[in-house]
C-alpha cells in the first residue's frame, strides 16, 4: 500500500493509537524517528477533525525523504503529517 493510500485509509479510523502506530511505522521506513507525537484536533464547526503527527528526525536529508515519500510538511527539524478524519462527527 502506498503512503497516500495508507493515509487515506487511516483517515477513516477513529482510533488515534492505530493512526499513530501506522504513521510511525510508515515514517520509520524512510528515516530513523527520534521523536513522535500525534494529536487529534478540531478547529471550528466548519472544519472536520484532523490528526497531526509531528515526527522528529536527525538530518535535513531524512526530513526531505519524509516530505517526498510521505507527503509531510517541514516542521522545525522534523516533519508534520496532517491526516483529515473522514466520517467522524463533530
């Protein structure tokens, strides 16, 4: 399963632990993970909830690999993955 498909599938689950385990495993395929945190957020009534996973890595090269391979966004010395949750109530 490619990363985009995995993130889409994970967006359909309500279990933060399942999302976190799978995102961390996906990231570890591309770079050693030095720190990892996942948060479930709700913005306001118009936005669907999202999960943000902040992944720490040691080098710019590893950060670039996660951006390229996992669709992550740069975040400090690591990256952030945004997973929109689908089919969840507010």
